[in-house]
């Protein structure tokens, strides 16, 4: 298969995935827009959820590692 054809097929797959993602995420966004208490940050997709969970875990480890120093500044 020529490179140009393979690249075109690959790009078509990306566009289809993007379209599918938009079709799935739009109702969730619209529900939240009409919500009484919308979130400040919206995670869409399992990759976004994993990324945020990893960041929170790293931050928690950092807090625990610095806890002694942090509380040592109390009066």
C-alpha cells in the first residue's frame, strides 16, 4: 500500500474517532451546562481520568513527603 493511501486511511480513522468522541461527549457537556452546580473542570474520557488521577496521586505523595516540614512552621 502506498504511503499516501496509508496516511489517508490513518487520518480517516482519527477523524472518525474524533467525531465519535464529540457525539458521545456533547450530551454530557450539555447536561452539565444546565446543571445547578457544574464542575470547574470536566474530564472527558478514560485517558483524561487516568491523567488526573495520576497527577493527584503525585501531589498526594509530595504533600506526604513534605508534611514534617510543612507543620514545623506552625506556632
